[in-house]
């Protein structure tokens, strides 16, 4: 005994194709890497690290951190020697560059798509070393810079 099914006048194969058109098996697609030429592959590999972003963010953060810290030191106390006698303001002044290092790392993390942790780590380390180098260079170039606080004029 043979069973036969009727699919609205269509042959069974055509009816099966219509019914299962969403589930057809296709050949696997090639990945984008396979479709790229060797020169484009090298270009894609170089885009994995955003060096300009990393260097610029680190440089700007280091300059801003050192500049703000020096501005607070010179405007508020006149010299680092005067500030060093006050422990709390001294330690708070040194947190300004650390905040800038953190902001540089956050900025690089948010503006990269690949290798985020690596690029963020590199940006934080580069910013930290640039900040330390700027402080060292500043202490070498200006060892005797003393800006006295402006005193209020005395009235007669």
C-alpha cells in the first residue's frame, strides 16, 4: 500500500520547497577576511590599534594633569615647599594628575572597538610616565622658582 499526499495540486517536491523556503540550506558564506586582498588585510591589521588616539589622549591628559597641579600649587601656595608642610592639600594636589590618567584611560576605552583592555592599559601607562616625566622635567628646570603670594595692600 502506497500513501500519496495532495498539496493543492503541486508536486510534493515543489510543495516542500514552498513550505520550507525559510529553512533552506545554503553554502557557508566566506568571512570578510577571506574576501580581502593582502594589502587590505595589512590595512585591517594596522587598524586594530588606534595609535593616534592613544598617544594624543595620553599627551593631552598628561599636560592637563601637570598643568592643573602646577597651577594649584603656584596660585594657592606659591611653591611646592610651602605646600609640603600641609599634608592633606599636598596629597589632594597630587590626585589631580591621577584623575587625568584615569580620564585618559576611560576615554581610550570608550573610543576603541578592538583590544580595549590592551589599549586602555597602554594609554594609562603612557599617561602616567608622561606625567612623571613632566614633573621631573619641571623640577629640574625650575628648582628655584618662587612666586610669593600676593598680599593685600595695607590701608593707612
